[in-house]
C-alpha cells in the first residue's frame, strides 16, 4: 500500500466524525449514522485507490450506503480491502455517552477476514501481554497471564466488557477473583484499542461483540503490537449456514493473523464523543476541532492528529 494512504484515511474518519457529532445526545441514531456514512463516501471517492468494502453496512440490497462489495476510490492506485464503521457507537451518540468513534481500516486486497455480521467471542490485549492469552483458557488464567505480563497484582487489572445479560456469569467470575471491571454499554472497538495504551487504564477486553467490529479492532492491535483472538458465535441456523458458505469453521480460534493477514494494514479513527483515547468533536462558531489516531502495521508508526476544520469551506460535513 502507498504510505500516503495513512493521511488519506484520516480525512475520511474526520469527515464522518464532524458530520455525525452534531447529533450527540439528541436521542436518534439513524440520522447520525446516515450523516457519517454519507460523509465517508464523499471523501473516499477522492482517494487514489481501488477499494472494496469487505466490512460495512450490510449487503447491497440491505443498506443504501457503504455496502459490502461496494467499490470506493478513484479507481487508480493500489487495490485494497476496506473495513468501515462510520459511527462505532450509534447509541453512544444518541445518548451523549463516551467513546463513539468513526473508524476505517484498510489492507492489501484479500488480507482482511470477510467477517459475517454476527457475534464473535473476543479477547484482546496490548503489546505487553501479546502471545500470553488464549480464548479457550479459563478467565482466571488469562487475567493472571495479563497481570504477570504487565507486572501487576490481579486486583490492579482492569477488564473491559460489554454490559449485556449474556455476560453476567463472566462478570460474576471476574468479581470473584477480585479484578476491577469497566462495563461499557457500546463501543468494543474502542475498548480493545484501549488495552494498548497505559493512560486508558484498561488491560484486557473480553466477551461477545460484533464480528465485523472484531476485525476492525484486530487491525488496530496489529498496528500497535497487541494481540486478539476470536471465535464466531452463530445464534441460529441461518448464521451457521452463512459461516459454512463462507468457508468458516466456527470451532476454529481466529488468531490475529486470521483476522488481518500480511505485514501491512492501516487503521484510523476520529473521536466523535469524548473518550479515554480520543477527544470528541468540538464546535466553536464556524470551526470544528477533531482528534484522530492513525497507525500503520508495516512501520509501527502511531500518530495522534489534532485537526481544525472550517465549516464554511466544508458545509456538507455538518447537519443544517
């Protein structure tokens, strides 16, 4: 891939964040998602590449924007797979919560898992605990391994998990062994990324979340030197049949290199609402300020970018 694509994809996530942040706390999520996806497409189609969406809003007949199989870019340049979540945390924006992101990941064509839209059991850690975890091991073993790798006592380990009824027994077990728990209502891509940064206070992410979001998180962790494993969790016959058609064995553990293969990938995210990792969009008059992260696996480069945008010159990025 071209090195310049790193900056190009940040333009995409910035546009989506600016367009959707106007809906923060207004109790609606479809409008915010619509604004983000429209802005993403507009900017994607200015980038010199031939990209194919492998993780997006659904199949062509199910979603009007950024559908799986859609081609993006000018048609010139490298052929890449694209994974997008224009608004990771639609409910977060609707309720005015924390950690909503606009997210894009790209890799050379054929290097991103075409994850079906279903649940995935996940475990994710930052660089210090990479190679020390196993999704098939008991929770306590993984917590102990992370604690040892990071030089912490078990009671000092912070585990992030989605606050869902399906996780109640897991939450109880974590409490029994004395770890600290951070329950999140949405946004497990941000939760996974946070494991790689000490200042977020998060050491481990576990639990079931969306499979497409799992691939996005895997790209970020590959860039950061972290680790992630997953197992698909079909909930009914149709989802099981879809896995078979895609050649996916639900019994297999998906390692990081199964989720994103090869030695190169790019991940970018812009904060929509404030979170531990990124600040959300801030408006003042005709100016919008953004904070983004962009990283590349091949070079290991991680950049935090503060942007200032003139809304007079970018009127289509905001709700009118």
